[in-house]
C-alpha cells in the first residue's frame, strides 16, 4: 500500500498540479507540500478536506482508507456494459448512454484517482461524446479539456506501456476533433512503427486533411506489411513442424503448401514481386528438402524445377520492368536458391541430387539466363 506521501504525490501529478500550484491553492508553503510527499510530516486535520477538494478526490481516497478498488471496478464494468449493451460502438449516435457511463467512470475516478484502466475507458467515452454528442459548445469545450487532461495524465504517469500507447492514439483523435494537426502529428510521431500503430494514426490525420491519396499510399504499405507478417507466421509454423523429425514431414509438407497457396493467391491480385520473393523461394527450398527427407525424390525434383522456372520468370519480369536492382539480386542468388533444395535436408548422399540429370538441367537453365 502506498504511504500518504506517495499517494499525495501521485494524485497531485494525476491532477497535473505542481507542488507550487497546489501550495498556492491550499495557501501553504511549497516546503509543506514537499514534507508531506516525503512522509516527513502530515497536513493538519483541517487541511484534509480542502486538500481533497482541490485534488478532486474523496478524503477516504486521499487517506487511502475504505473501498475495494478491484471489486468496485468490477461492479462499475457490469453497470457500464449493461448500459452499453446493444449500442454499436462505431455507428451509434445515441449519446445518453455515453453520458451515463461517463458519470459512472467519473465517480469511480474521484474515489480511485490512480485507477489508470478506468481513466482510459473514461477518456474513450468522452471522445465519443465529443464526436457524437449533442451538447452545447461550452459543454463540448469542457469535455475536450477534461479528456485532454485524462489522456495527458495517463501518458505521463501510467506505468503500463500498452495503455500509454492507447492513450496516445486517443489523444491524436482528440486533437483531430479541433483540426489541431500540429499536436496530432507530434503525438503520432512518438507512436511505435510496429504493428502499424503509427500508420493507422497517420491515416486518421491525412483523412482529416482530405489527403486521400496519402491515405491510400499508407494503407497499401500496411497491406504489404500484413502480408509479410502472415507469410512469416506460416513459414515459422511449417519449419518448426519439419524440425520435429521424419514422422511429421507430411504435416510439414502440407504446411508448406498452405504457405505456397497464400503466396499464389496474393500474386493474382498484386504485381509487387518483392512481396513474394523471399517467402516463395524459401517455401519451395524447404518443401523440396522435406520430400527428399522422406525419399520422395521425384516430387522433390518437381518442386526444384518449379523453383528454377519461377526464378527465371521473376528475373525476366524485373528486367523488363526496369527493376534492375531486384533482378540483379535474384540472379546473384540463383545458385544459393537451387542448391539449398538439398543442402538443408542433411541427406546421406547429396551427390544423388546434385548429379541427377533433372537437377543438372535446372542448373543449366539458370546459369544460361542473360
């Protein structure tokens, strides 16, 4: 449990007050506030009520007595879920339910001002009220300021990184409510690239600016990233099954075909060769190895021939489209891609593969390409 001093400090920070500002409002010295927060002294009993009022919390909360935060939060969620039941969170324009939830969140936060989880939910509710509510301009301005304070408090003081990222995304949406692009872009710039979190907020910003071409550009990049991530997951699955040994090779072969099926489907709707190269060649390499490992040499050569033809096709396509760098990279790795088809499987007699006429023909095809 937090000491009084630490609790006071956290609540003061959450209220976005400096020691000097709190001292001025309470009409005491800054040194007094510092002593209280360092647990070197306690405020007089007559100062507890005004101190709690200034900080916007109950006296019980300030003193750390009474209440069961987890139980109260559970009850709160049960109430808000009941109110929100049946409301579409995207398309609903009914604001009375959001007001009811907001009031419940606000009461809870007043009692438990350090409950960051509820603060985040409250901020989300407030944003919906701003965008969809029918309040007056004065009311909307008040809600805007309250939302900004809540989110800023979370960003600066919450220890949960996931919640901080969520709060930053909400703050971007909040700033876009007033077309405050400078602040929205500043917050978005600090979001992680991973998981397309920043990209999603960039789309929101450019959409608000009516720059839809930029939105499409970012969305296409996100699609390509998502395709790579999906291929990576399927490849990891197939490779790990393969490593379990010969008894699981048929299962691994099915997993490689699952990856190949996804790649071929995507190739029908995308002309970007860079999306499939790494995954397609690797999948065929490993598929050939797994066939070799279980003695199905004929099927392995079918895969090797397919790989050789695809390498040549991709190389020529890049040359014809002027993508010289990509073409050069594919050609420089012809030997690597082809010979990986039997080097990875640790076959007891590799020469059976490399000296076979079908393999020699594939080598000749690749090495004779201009």
